[in-house]
C-alpha cells in the first residue's frame, strides 16, 4: 500500500508540478523521491526509507526538521498574528529580529529591509546601492562588479551579477551589463603561491576595473569566504579586507551576499567577521528562519538609510513585498537565533566539524579526489571520475542507497549538514559518502 501511495504522489507531481532548476524529462529515468515526513537530521519517504539531509535541503535547515523549539514558537505566533502588512504597521517579531541582528554586527548594520527569498534580497541590495548614489547626486554610479563563477540568484537583477553560463546563455539578452573580475579561488594558486597570494591577485583585478570605472561603479557584490553554487569555491579572508579597502578608496559600496554562508555556516555567525570588516549591505536568507519559512533581509548602515530619509517620496526606497517581515517567518528566525545563543552552537560546531573532517580522511585521500577543503561546517572535494559523463546523477543515486541526501555541483561533492548531527549520524555520513564515491567514480 505504501508503495502505491508513493507512486501516486510521484506521478501526480510529474503531471502537475514544474520543479526548479530541473529538466523534467530526466525524471523519466532518474527516480523522484516522494517525501513523507522529516525529523531531526532525517527525511523519510513513503517506502519507509530514510536519508540524512546532508545538504540541509538546499542549505536552509540548520537545526533539523520538526525542531520542537521552533515548532513551539510558530504555534504560539500562529494564534497571535500570522501576517500583517508592514507598510504603515509594525509588530514585535520584526522589531525584535531587527534589533538582535543589528546587535550581532555591533550596531554597524543597524537597519533591516525584509523580503522573502535570497534573490529578492540581492535585488534589494543592488537597487538600494543604485538609488543611494542617485540620492547623493551621483546618478552616474549605476554599474556593478561581480566575481567569476558567482551566483546571486535567478531574478533579472541578480542574474546580471551571476556568472553561470547556463543561465547567461538563456537570459543574457535581458540582463544589465556588469563587470566580471577574477575569482580569489584558492585552488588557483600557482607554484609556491598561498591562498592569500591568490586573493591579492584577484583584488588587483578589482583595482584595475575601479581605476577605469569607479565614477560609474555603484557596488561590488561577493559571497564572503565561499562561492557556494560555483562549486564551494573557498578563498582567503584577506580578500574581503582588500575589497573593503578598495571600496573605501574608490567610493564604492560593498555588498556581502551571506544568503548561503551566513548563520554560522563558515564558523562565525556572519562570514565577514573572519575578515574583521563589515560591508555596506549584507544579505541574509536560507538558514535565518531555520529552514521553516521564506524570509530574507538586507542589513545596511546608518549612512545609507539617511540617504533615503527625506520629505520627498521619490527619495524613498521604492520596493515592497506583500509578505515583507511576515510575523511567522520572523518568529521562526527569533527561535533560530535563540538556539544559537542558548546552545552555544558556534562552539559546538567547531567540535562537530573537526569530528566529521577526521572521519572524512579516507575520502580526502581517495585516488579520484582532489582539493578536499573545509570552511566551518562546509565540506567539499572535487572528483575526477573514470567515467565523466553523468557523475553527479550517479553519485546522487548511490548516496540515496547509502541513506544520504547529497547533490553534487558538477564534479564537486559538498556536505553542508544540519548542526544537530549525533555521533552515529556523523559516522554514517562519512562512511556513506566514501561508499557512494567508490560506487559512482
């Protein structure tokens, strides 16, 4: 009976649901997993199989599925105020969340503007930068700089600063021109070079663009420390220090896209903290609501906020979302921040990450593996499979057989698990990753 139920859900999904970033025809041969429920680090399907959610369901689920503390917070909020418009109104969850996030930056980024998803947050940051320069009587500053291999979302503005060939081939004619600069990818180190040397070379490329176009550049956008969708490309923290210096020197905004790398993923709550700098705009989404509800936000400085503070409506920031600052989503975020504080999560993650890294040593030493790397709770390695065609799909299928949900990016396998793994789950994740690797390459 369970198998019939599962088959029915898959068939109905294929007939009615258009799945994201998916060539639907591939599911004629690649089985779709029909999920029944989730608990802790595990997802369960209708056949009774269960899988460790080793990528946190696209990097959002920090503290497990059906977390009792987040559940309780949402249930209480549901009976009080599920939603209200934020234009002309306010409420406790959005105020408290804004204050707590500001405090985590030491007040450097004291103003939060809310949306629902990561791409929307990037759009907001780009528009804010563009509009702030216009309000400062510098309307010619309307161009942006982005990094080779970068990914910042799939809306039109975000795609303009996204360097994914597949997307640019499909939608390139719709996009505003922006300036592409070198990535600080530590894997590109030449003989006798360090990751810091690569970062300095990449920063020099940014300087060259700014020397030519600074009068027209509004901002540079970067994922601090890890360019995730590019294949978990990691760089030295000095790169962010150099970008901050360049932005100050040439009067350009710095946008930190921490949608994927924020909320403790890199070892500190904000990735920027490891460089000792703060950007002009910081985008958050994904893990901020614990993987429960769509929520994104842009944090910015007092100086930027004041550029819009005026009697003239045309000088206001002209952007809105129906679900801006949704009370339920904000309450989930507050519960998430409370878990970070009450459980000393960042310290516990250092221990958890070290344990997983040690158990992954056989993977790092595998003959088909190169560039094993880690930043906080993000692990990645590149694979040189004997059969190159279809590696990602083979690995995904083999990982499912090992009770793991893992989705490689091309030939890069990454692990971005929830922060609640128990010892036996850590061991299973490591051994299952090795087994899936051996079976697929």
